[in-house]
């Protein structure tokens, strides 16, 4: 059994009750609603029940900003409760939230298409106008009711999601396993981007590595073997950064990097990462290229692709770092070294005009 909850303002009472009783504008006409239990309520239609609930809400005097509480209990497929078990569920909710003096409606939705589920609507201000229903840790309390029902009624047992405190106190083994998978996903993401010159190539590389991608506001990465979901941004590369790297690879494939551009790119990355700008320091890009290709990094046309790959590796590492850097200035700034003096003067002139 799965338990969910929502809260609402007093103005939503009519819509909420209408939804629970399946009256007025049904989204699922095949579903039937059946009232299981009522406390401090009479009648079976929306207008009757809303009028009574509105009375209790008026007694609230705006002491509670969200006076309506809505809980949903969903069963697994092919499961159902008999009449006695349904009344036991209502009694558990009444006892847990102390609803003796509160308006409470429990309704069952049944259909041949969807699973059976129960809606509980609670008016938090009591009919005597005193203390409202306390919803402290209400989600955990609803989960506890669901676990009790599973044991008493022999239902399919569902694992309760961990609270944030339980996650903090989880075992070191679980944390290590998560960190290992996250590091592996970061490495696979970097490897997929090294030579990708289009989004299609990048997606193909990720699929071969065992991941599926889901694009929304950002980019979601799912490990197929475990089903674990990562946000690309949590791995260090947001969708916009990935697009920039692919654009860089595509540009460098069309326009080979010159030696001076490559050297400037090294200096820009060294400055961005806080390394010394002294000309005597050993170049990290040069060392990477020698290790990877066992030859000089500033190569001619024949080995231009290796130069692009080395530059891409360093740019990805820079983007994945927590440093806030203007990546456009880092690599596009390095590409402007071969400009003539006349072109530089024209750019400076345009920049001054825009600043005015």
C-alpha cells in the first residue's frame, strides 16, 4: 500500500470534495466513488458535505493557512479490502490524527481499469473551534498506517522511503556504492564527449556505455543496469555546457588549431584554474599529449585530431570543476590569436561604441 498527501486552502473545499465524490467534471468517468466512513458529517452529495465543511472552516478564523488535508491510500493490482478492513483503515486514521471532533470523510474509488484506492478528506479546524489537527511528520505517519494495513490484511509489502535523517545516517557501504556509481557516470560522460561533434554522436556514445538520456529542462542520465538516475548538472556538466563542448569539437574539426592558439589555450586554462602564469611552468596540456600520443603536442595536419582531443579533455575537466569560469573567454579567446592588427582595432572600436 502506498500513501500520499496534499494540503489545500479553504477555497478549495468544493473542488476537493467534488473530486473525491466523482461529481462534476469527471476526468475518469469509469471510476465509481463509494463513501466508506463519515465523522461529524451527513449526506452523500457534494453540496451537502461542502456546506458542513465550510461551517467548520469559518470557525477557524484564519488561524490555519492550509485547513484541508487530503490523504490517498493506493493498493497494488488485484488487491482489495473488505468492508470490515475498510472500517479498520478509517479507525487507524481517526486514532493517528485524533479526529474525534473533526469532519472526516473516507471514500473509495474502484474501477476495472485502475487500482483501488481510498481518499481521506480532513477538515483540520475542529467543530468546537479549538485546536487544529497537528500534521507534524504526517507523511511518515501515513506510511506507518500503510505498513500496519499490509501486516493486518496480508497485502503486498512496500518499502517505506527513507527520511532525510535516515539518509544521513545510512551505512558507509551504501554511500561508497553511490559514490562509486557517480564517479563512474562522470567518467563515462567525459569519455562520450571527448570526440563527439554532434548531439547524436554524444547520445550514441552514452548508449554504448549503458545509459539512456532524457531531455527536459535539463538532461537526465539513467544507468540501464541499476536504473539509477543522475542529473547531468550533478555530474558537473549541465546541458548548456555539454552543448558548448560539442560546438568546440565541431569548430576545431573544421578549423585546425595552430601552435600559437594551442599555447594560448594552455595559458587561459592555467589562469582559470588558478595555476601560475609563469612561462617556465611545465604545461599540463603538453604532458597530457605526450602521455597519450608519445610525441609533441603541437602537431601538423596529420595529428591535428589528437590536439583537439587533448584540448577537449582539459576543457571538460575545467567545466567539471567547481570553479566559476567564463568558458567562452577561455577557449574562444584563444582562437583569436591569428587576427591581424587591423581586425583587432576594428573590434576595439566596436567595443567602445557599445560601451558608450
